[in-house]
């Protein structure tokens, strides 16, 4: 199983629906690149998007349509097989799993609690030791280097940084 997630620090310029759209764009772009890499390895795959039903249903359909037609900041999405689908979290275990991953990312970034994510941090899409499936967006006022697993790993491939601690990963 390969995971994707985005943690967005809310700010005066990025909050609410804009923050959700930004995170969606990041995840879709990274998922599409993952599928492109699979295609390059002679393993053609197409991706299917399934969203949990919620308050952004209608907007998410529009975002995905726009990302497919106009592209993201990083290019056109080429590997999605269909329109996004929406389902109740209660109806599918995969959305329950996605909800657990999202909660684990929330705990890590909001409370610096790596209890859950430390067990599956290695499941986020990675290439050559660099995590591509987990992205962190800091506020424009943030200063200094971030030592969260996503940011730390970008500068130190193969390592997850001090937020997870020695016991969690056997590294750092």
C-alpha cells in the first residue's frame, strides 16, 4: 500500500476551502507522478479517486475537473481513469483507513504526536529514500528549518528526522 497526504498550516492567506483545494492539488499531483513512475517501469496503471462524503463534495468535483483540464501548478494530470467518486466512510474500509491516516498526520503536525504515523511512515510514496507522498506546507511567517518527517527527509533522504525519535524508525 502506498500512501499520500498533505499537511497545510493555516494562515491569513491560506485557510478553509483554499487550504483544502491546495492539499487536494498536492495529493493529486503526487499520485499522478507515482502512476507515471509505474508506467515508466512498464507497469501501466490508472488511478481512481474516492473522496469521503463531506462539505467539500461539490467543490472537489470542480477542483479535480479543473486540475484534469488545466493542470496543476506542476503539470497536467495524465493517469486518472475517471471522475472522482464519493462514498460514506461508514460504507468502505478503505476510506476508514484513509481517515486513520489523515488523523495520524493531524496528530503529528498539530500535537507532534508520532504514535500512529511512526508505524507506517515508510508507506508514503518514496523514491530513492525521499518521501514524495507526504508534503508539509508552512505559513509564510515560519522561520528556520522544519524538522518534521516530510521536510527533514527532503534534505536528508532515507531519514525521517527527530519528530519520530530513535525508537520509532531506528534512525535519527
